């Protein structure tokens, strides 16, 4: 590529991103939120993670006129913005003013943990002296606006890059927020599948903290990506899964939602019927099933069953299939393919799928 073409391509992309900068007070942001002129999507609100002590110190910083990093919003219609970066700061201020975004915090933030002006501890907004109420309301922050004229795909990439270094968010939580800029079908589909009772049963041994961060939905995305697109599987797996969901959402790949839902439901009903919540757990040396969730069992069993589910259910040899899967699951050969490497994932899928196919071929 000629250098002059490279410069032209960069300039072309710059033109597609229309921005403006505003200096805005936190009180204006509060009013905008109440008037639905500043939108914080429900998925995004669930990511409000700052402990109240950290929120309190942010309010203390505003009162002390410390500099605040800029926030980023997208203009979705004239005068209406959607927040894409700055959630923890905006939510802390809203909480101090009595707005309740998170699932656990009280209606009004009671300051505690302030370590510069200790007298602030125990204070709520309505107990602040009037002069300090005005000071915190008139604290300014730079707001960077990506205008509605900007190209959608570029809005998406900006959102994704801004939100990959945030407050310990899981990969799936970030996807749930960012992908919606491209479309909602894929995310809504994953959420719907996550409510399936058979699926919920067989992943019961997934740690509770992982379920809170939408790891159950990431497992569903992983299931479909590996089942349908294993030839493109690569590390880092987070990027591989994000790219697959992008392709689902934009229609870059054909994804028959109705057919895939049927396969998903039949697959996890079969797994639940024959293994229940022990499906993806290993055993101790004395044969006791461990209270654990093992991802490489999830890959091997779910994808192989899904790939062959029609043949399994029509074969009349379900018992042999279950025994065959158990033999592979607890056999020595699988131990060589436990890792998340490209070769490891492909090899264990092949091991389970070929093992089940051989049983079906013999009937």
C-alpha cells in the first residue's frame, strides 16, 4: 500500500467520527439524567461497582476541586446522550444526590472513608452546608460527545476500547454493553438462552461470582462459537468470542436463531437428563464427584452432543452414548487436551465427537 493511500485512509476514518467537547457541571448531568436526556442503559447500570468508600472519596475530590477525567457520551438524538465511559463517577454523584442505580446501595450515599477532610464522614448531601452543596453541584467535568452523524461501527469500536480497562468488568459484561451499538439480536438471544432451565441446572456448580458477571452467557456464546466456527478459534479467546458475536450481530455470518435455539434446548435437555448438575464435574481418586465446574468438560460434551444430537436421539442407543461420553470424560487421553490452547480445544472436541460418532455408526 502506498504511503499516500495510507494517509488518505486514516483521514477518511477521521471524517467519519464527528465529535464535540463540552464543559458541564455535575448538576447539569443530574438534571439531564432525571429528564432522560442522559441515558445509562440497564446493562451498563448493573456494572456500577464502586464501594461506597470509593464513591465518598470521589465526592470529597469534587469538593476539594481536584481534576476529574473526562466522560464520553454518544448523541443518540438531538440533545439526548448515552453514557459510554465515566459510569463510576457519574453514578457516584447521582447516588450522593439520592438516585439509586445499583442493586444494593441505599437511596442516599452517606460519606465515609474520606481521608483528607475527615469531618465529611457521616454526612449526606442534604446535611452539607449550602455553600458546599453549591460547590459540588457546580463542579465541572469535560464531556466528549460522539455526534449522531458518526458512523455506527466507529461508535462501537470507540465504546469497546474505552470500556476494556474499567472497573474489573468481565468480558461478557463489556460485550453486553458494547455490542448493542451494532444491534441487540445476539445479546438478547444469549440472555434468553441463559434462562433455559436445563442449562441453568447443568451449570449449577459454576461459582456464584461468575454468574454475577454474566459468565453463564459467555459459556453460551462459547458453545455456539466453537460449535459453528471452531476453524477460526484462536487466542486470546476473549477476542475470538467478541468477534464471533460481532459477526452474529452484523449478519457477517449466517446464524439461524430459531434453529440454533432448538439445538441448544435439545442439547442441554439431553445433558441434564443424563448427568444433571454433575455434567461438567470431575472425580476424585476414589470416584467421588467433585463440586466443581470444568470448562474443558463443557466444551467437549456440549459441542459433541450438539453436533450429533439428531442422530443421538434417533439412534435408540442413548445408553451407549452416555457410557461412551463418560469413558472419554474420565479417560487418560483427555488429560492431554485440557488446556485452552488452540490445539487443546480442537483436539478435545474431536475426541468427544469422533467417540460418539463411532458409537452411532455401530448401531
